[in-house]
C-alpha cells in the first residue's frame, strides 16, 4: 500500500484551539504505521472561543453562515501551515468543531464546511465523519477507537482526557468505547470564570479541598447509569453540569479539586468494571494528561493493578488529529473507519465526505 501524506485537523470540546498534525501513514506487514512530521496548535482567541461555545444557540441560517466562514478559516490556517512548512499533501482530514450532538434525535453537527476548506486551502478534504454513523442508528462517537486499535493496540486501555473523558478497550476481539463523562470541560469552565483559560498543571486544584455536596451531585448525574454505547455533548454539559457548578458557593480551588476527584472516580470505576487481568497499562492522552494533579489522583484511585502511561507530548496533544488523519486514509481506501461495536450503529462503516477544491 502507498504511503499517504495527510494533514489531520481537530477542534475539540475543550475549546483550547485547532490542532494540526502532518502525518505520513502507511502499512507494513499488515500493521499500520504513522509518523507525525509537523504539528501546530493554533490557540483560539477569546472571541472565537465565545463564538464556538455559543454556536449551539444560533438560529439555523446564522449557524449555516458560521459553518461556511469557519470552514474558510480552517482553509486559511491549513494553507498557511502547508506553505510555511513546504509540505506535500495528498488530503486534509478535518474533524471540524461539534456544535450539536443529539444522537438520540438522529442529530450530530460539526461546523467547518468541507467545500470552503477545500477551496481556500487548494487541497482535497475529507470531513463529516460522524453523520453517516448516526444515520445508521449509532452515536456518531467516539471515533478515535479505530486509531486506538490500529496504532495503540499494545495498551489494555486508551483514555482520552479532552473536554470529555472517553475510554476504549478490546473485549473478545471487539473494540468497546464510550464517553465516560466529564474532563477538561468542567475544569476550563471553572477557570474561565476568572479569565484563566485553564489551571496549568493543576496547581490551583492541588491547593483545594473536597466539597462533598458538589461531589455527590456530580456523581449522581443520570448519564453515569446508562449502559454503553453512549456519548455526550455540550448540550448535556450546559443542561446538567453547569447548574451544579453555578449553585455551588465555594472557592475556585475547591471547585477544581472536587471536579478532579469526580472525574477520576468515574474513570477508575469504569476501568475496574472492565479489568480482565493484573498489571494492566492505560495510555492517557489529551490535555488532561498534562495536568499532573489529575494524573496523580487518577493513579491513586486506580490502584496498583492499572498503570497510567503518559506518552510524549506530541502524542498527548496531537493523537486526535493523527487519528482523524488515519480515518481520512481509511475512507480513501474504502476501509472501515467507524466501528459499530463502539457506536451501536447497525453496521461498521467507511465514513467521511470527500470534497475537491474549485
């Protein structure tokens, strides 16, 4: 099989910025290989953060307009990145940015028009990876587990700590994955109340103490009682979590400390439920892997049976962009890139829409 030169682009629910990862992806002896050759995170301005966060409230025509302008913005950033690094690119694989995710209504929407992105960048684009799975009755999420299986299969668990925590693992040759619950979304929401984008290294949280009432309210959220496949979006966070934070009268440090204990308790609970052996290893990526207090708390709650593995910072920060690059390659090859065992869809699919530049 040929080697693909592909630019993966990812914008996540934590709203910290746009990740770009230029990858070479191929297959040797039936094993998929990758190399991340260039990478960059473009932080969102405060105005862009607000626009993306509030897009859920836009009327239909304004949302479609934003879909197009954000697609053009993505195209500009991709074009500049490619030119600056003198890259040869076969395809751009873009996740876009999720504004609406209600799979129970058959609805998921990622803004960032593929046609506008292709036209502005001058390159073929593969995007809209979730819609087909939802049309097949699935959750349209999580999608990263295909990369966990093909690139990181040596680990017993793969945990991503983005805006949301999600986990994937193998059970009898089937990949199982789902959104566990909260991660950076709640932490960043709390810090942004004081104009801090995030709690660097968990320093503020480390100095806090536990608010038992808040912890119980978070732990009692009904989502945690659902069986998988399951996923959550920003709507759930706004409706179910924000009221708890707003009604809790406590210090910033205590809110963060309590949230981290909640996050780690729920993750540890799921790992222990699905543990099949001693001496397990769990790969942890996403922005939360850079929060040492969160990682320490997670290891403490997991106990000695499961070891948290923190990879190098490139994998931590750009794993999702890498996996969407892989999904683009699989789509071009017409191979499965969305697993029904993960999403609950009627069948596996090769998802994504290809746009040609004009």
